[in-house]
C-alpha cells in the first residue's frame, strides 16, 4: 500500500506511520510541522497545509489510501478550527476523488456527541458537538457523507481520547503530578465510567479500514477500549505506577466547573469545555459495530494504556520539560492550573 497520512508529524500520525512501516507499506506524511522523528529517512515527508490545493495534488500522486488525521485542535482559534477541519477536509476529499484514491479514512472524534444523556453512545445517536471543535468535526463528517454519497469510499472513525507513546497535552498534568509525588484532583468523585483508547488499538482500527472490503468499511465507527473502569481507577493506576503512595482527590463538581469556565474565559487555563464538562460524567461508546463488521478486538484496557503512556513519559521527561504548546505532542501551558502543585 502507498499511504498518505495528513497530520503525519502529530501524535497519531507518527504512531500510525510506525504501525504501517511495520506492515511494509510505503508512507508519505503531509503536515505543517516538520517530520522530526527517527523514521524520517524511511518515509517521504512533505511540509505544508492541507488547504493548499496545489500541494494536495502533489501529495496525492500515486497514493492508494489517505488517512486524514490533520486537524486544528480545540485550543486553536475558532476560525482556524473551522477552516482546517471543514474546508481542509472538503479540499482533501475533492482532490482525492480527482486523483483516483481508493479510500480516504477520516479521523473524527466522539466530541461530535457533545455531553450525552445516555450510554453507551452508538453511531446513530444525535450529533451535538460542544464548542467549535465538536461543531467542526460534525461538519467535516457531513462532508465525508456527501463524498460517500457520490461514490467515494470514506470510512469515518470516532475514537475516544487516545493515549500512548508521544501523547502529552492534558494528560501531561497527570503524569507530572504522579512523577513528582503529588495527589491528583478530579472533578466530582471520579466514580464515573470513563472510556479511553490506546493509540495502538486505534492504529489497528485504521488498518482494518484500509485493508477491509470497501463496502464493509465505508461507514462510521466508534472506537474505544473494551476494558475500562472509572476515571478514578484509571488515574489511580498511574499514581500507583509512580510509587509515591499518592491518591486521586475528588473536588465538588459544580464549583470546579464554574472555576474552569472562568479561567477558560480569561485564557488562564488550557482546559476547554469538552474536557471539564464531561470529566465528571460517564463517557463511553459502544464498539459492537466495529467489532462485528471489521473484526476489531482492542487489546489494551484504560489502565494499561495510561501506564504505557506514563512509562514513555518517564523515559522522555528531560526532553518533554523543555517544550510547551497547544498540540497533543507537548505539554500544554498550564496558566493558573500551575498553582495546583501548591495544593495537592
């Protein structure tokens, strides 16, 4: 297979490239950021924006499969999110149709479900996104549905929050607290069921969409861990791994959420509505469809995925400490949340 990964220099992108290199595929990455990984000499890396039509035409030359991971993350400005997620996806689908690409696998998000009133969520549930990111993901999925109706093969995956090697972002707060021997606060009691996903299992789902029967894969699929427990249990597994005897500490939900809303409005916190509005609630999706249709069998539980990510964090902590930004590959600038170190 000749595969183009948009957003190839991101957290999912690099894990996906490593996965498919292990399968003997030919890989091309397209990302605004340079591909600065050891695998750079084993792939073709292109630097640029998916909204650049001329660049897209070059990037799609001789490509069989596109995995569309490129996205402006929720911390980006609203206009940037909609331009990248919606217009970028439309441009990519149009260029892929002209280039005769066999299929475009679109990575969406369970953020399209918003803050739900029931569980598990299934693929036919209403889409009510929270914030610009959720709304943009819904619009991007609509573009995928239009392309599918016109004869393109466009599998759409809605993964739960996924973790694994190279993942930082909001999870870096947990790992840093665990490593330095702090307790870790959660919104509410933390006894809500909360499903995550290991990036290795997401890569398996993407491979199933890339290699499966076109009619079978040309649909929308949830992806999440099959074995998961409460948010408290998952976070406590990381604290236990660190070995300092620290615990998860619950915070009263309403005051915590109002405080985070205010900090977000003042741009003093990196946490956005979809994180703090759902962190204290049950959050899990049904994966029966992808298991039955594509044969996916997720290997990692929540605890295993978080510990695997934490072990990578510990091994790379010296390098990580020098970076900060708004992507999942670097720690987020904490703002007022940095003061939690003094409390917990």
